[in-house]
């Protein structure tokens, strides 16, 4: 446990069920993550449209993540998870039908992306905030690492399977397989114990609860800086909107679908390797310093990817970025779980959902628009340089974050 993956949280049955279901859904969700940009690029031939489609979900993601976080602090989180997971499964059936029937409507796809973002925004704060209720506080870093590792494993297998299955089963089937995978989540959530507010008061969440979350965040600088580090890394340093274009044009002689699968899987491969050695994380107490160092390392790796001309060199740099992302993810996640009280944990996880999923959507838009202007390669490595510079400036501006030590 001092070096390899720390599995102590799996001794607790409710957490173990939730974690096990994540293995299946982590793979299934990636089918949709590959299918949507692939379908849009096939319809339009434009990376800009891929970026626009991703950004379409940004507003509903922000609104419903913040509102969903407030709801998660005022109702039984188990019931909220059951409702939102059911909604996402039904929506994926609609994704499947529009693709299988060859509707070929970019506007319908944009609408479905927006609804999916809203449901995801309602779901994730409750799911993330539940972890601290299922394991002891001393095992939080290990639980965060386990969650992140299994997700990264799914993000490796999912894109590779998607790239292999598209020529065999067709793109529409990917949506259907994702819907089936969500049944594992419904089973796991059904088996969870009730998770009402610790104070016992179940009530409707309103605007006042959302604003209280912002006030709480504004007065806790440690949480605020942790969010800013992730925003910098994701917005400027995640060039996934350019993956279809790079797979099509940047690597002559490499089959497009194969290259696309490799690019989507590379970062999760590195993150999985980092997660398998996450036993070391439980013994590191300089959490703030580790976040800053890992985000800078992410920026360096993205610069290397942007300058590479070989698919294998590029994939190697993306894998190194994945290792850095895992380190950042674990220590940021631990800070957010430990530093927030349970009555605010849902709202903080709502903000976290906005950052970790909204940031990449902004990145998709920025990279998609920048590529026709300065070229895909420059858009990638230029973003990596910005990550390094902005992270260093932030660390120098708030030295207390560098000095923060987790218990």
C-alpha cells in the first residue's frame, strides 16, 4: 500500500458497489465521448463544429451543476442519483435512434448534447459528495485515487474499443452500448444506503443555497486556488477538439480510426499508470505543492505533444500528461473532500463538476477556433506554454497554497 494502489476503501461494501459499477460505465461513457465528435466531424468536416458542439453544453452544465450541488446538500443523494441516472439512460436511447435513423441533423445533436450536459451536471455533485460518507476520512486520498484510476482505465479501453467497433458495428451502436452500461450504475445506486443531509432536514434547494456556496468558496482561498489550477490546465492545455483533425491529417500512413482511438486513450493510459502507483499519495502531505508541480508537468507534456510529428511520440507525451493529471486529480480531490464541510460538499462538488467538465468544453471551443487561424500544432503547444506560465504566476501570487499540508 505504500507504493501500489491503496485498496483499503474497498473494504466498505457501499463504496465497493459504487466503485465496481464505475468500471463498466467508465468504458460505456467513452463510447459516447468518441461517437459525438466523430459523428459531428463526419457531418461537417470541421473541427470548429466539434468545438461548438462541445461548448453548446457549457451553459446547461454550469447552471445544473451549481443547482444540482445545492440540491445534493438538501435531499437524499441516493434518490437524486437514481433520478438523474435514469434520465441519462433514456437520453442515450434518443442518441442511438437519431444516429441509427440517419437523421443527420447537427441541430438535433447540439440539443441532445445540451440536455446530456444538464443531466450530468445534476448527477456528478451528488455522486462525488457521497464518497466522503462511504469511507473514513483517513481513506479519502485512497478513495479518490481508486475512483480516478478506474475512470482512467475506462477512458483507455473505451476509446480503443470505440475505434475498433465503429467499422464493425457502426457508430449508432456505441450510443446503445453506453445506455446498457448505465444499468450497472442504477443497480449500484439502488444498493446504497440512504444519504440524507446529516442535519436531518430535507428541503427544496433555491437560489439562496447556490449563492451560499459561492460565499463559502470565496472565503476559503485554499479551495479557490485548487479550482483555478484545474481551470488553467484544462482550458489552455486540453486539445481534444483537435484529435479528429490530427488523426485525419497529421500522421500519414496511420489509419484514421486507429489514430483517433490512440489519441483519445493516451492521456488515460498515463493516468492509469500513475493511479496504479497511488499508494505513495497517502504518505505525501504537501498537497498544495503537488497540485502546482503536477499542473506544470501537464503543460510541459502538452508542449511536447504539440511539437511532435510522430503518432507514437505524440501518444507518449500525452501519456506523460496523463500521469501528471492523475497526481493533480488526486490531491485536488482530496483537498476538496477534506476542506469542505458535508453541508457544503455537494455545492463544492458542483463547482468542481463545472470546472472539470466545463473547462474542457471551453478548451474545445478555443482550440477548435484557433486551429484554422494558427494551425493545429501551434494551438496545442501554445496552450501548453500558457499553462506553465499562468500556473507559476498563480503559485507566486498565493504562496499559502504551496505551503498547505493535508492531514
